[in-house]
C-alpha cells in the first residue's frame, strides 16, 4: 500500500530534550514536506525537500531541522523543543514538484512539549 | 499577502447536498485543491482543478471555480454520514516562489 508513515503518533516531552519525528514514504516521491497544524491557523509549512540532500525552509522553520539522506526518509528534528512547538505535525510527499499534483499525507504526530 | 479563507462549520442532513466555499487572494494561483481530514488522520486529496477550468466533476463531488471572484466551492451530492470531516481548500501560489497555502478548514457535520 502506498503510504507515508510517521512515528511516533503521540509524544509528550519536556522543554529542551532533543527529539526526532521520523517520516518514510514508499512511493519513490522526490518531493517531501513537513507541516504543522494549529487551531485557527491551518497548515503551515516547516521545511521541504526537492530531492536527496536538497532541503529548504518553509514558512515557519525556526526551531526545526531536517535531513534527507535517502529518498524515502525525511526526519524532523527538534534540537531544543519549547512549549510553542506543541502542535500536530504532518509529513507529506508528492510525485510532483512542490506538491502540484497533490500531496499524500502521513497520519500525523501529536507533540506536546511541557 | 496570500490567504485562503473558509467558513468554520457547516451542518447538513443526510441525503442533502453540501456546499463548502473558499476564497483565495492570489490571482496567479494555477492549481486549487480540496482535501478531506477525518478524525485522527492526515489530509486526503479529494480533487484539484486547474485555474483555466470552471468546473470539475468526480462522482458525487463537483468543484466550481469563479476566477473573477477568486471563489472555489466543493459540492458533495447525497451527503452521507461518512462525509463528516474537516475539508481544506488549498492553492498553489505561483507569485514569487511556488507556495502551497491551506485554508483553516471547514468542519462538515452530517446529521442522520
């Protein structure tokens, strides 16, 4: 089954403790992206990747890092999480550049930073 | 700046038609999308329309685009309880750098 898999689904952590949210897709998509979803704000792009070793900032990149060492994986790293990073995070991939043909989304990771 | 606006809630009776509306601001947008988000799940692409089209139909879904008014709508015919979800409108803005912009979502509740 074609899918985007994120882990973990739920995470509660403390301020300052580094964490990584993993994302993997099995569709051989070149374009991948991370979004956060907050009430009243819709989805905002954090980072995106056009291909292996090619990443760039989205609208809200502060406090996040990403890497793209392999085509299928696009982890999101929070080096020093803060409470304002409490959110619902989605990884997405697309067979087209910038998601023109639409995205396939993961099921989400609900992160709480206390 | 770019913005996509949707009403927050819509309630309809099972079997009726639902119409979810969206307005966008970037006239250079070339692609417009509708996504569906069910509880506890990611967004699922329902359909998309090119900006040179006025209408697109796909089974129970009809998308209408009024480019002059920058208005996009999604009509769901014969709405079922399984259609209860949050519906997101999105545009791919091509002014400056390509940028995908999502609306805040419309929560559709279908009453049995």
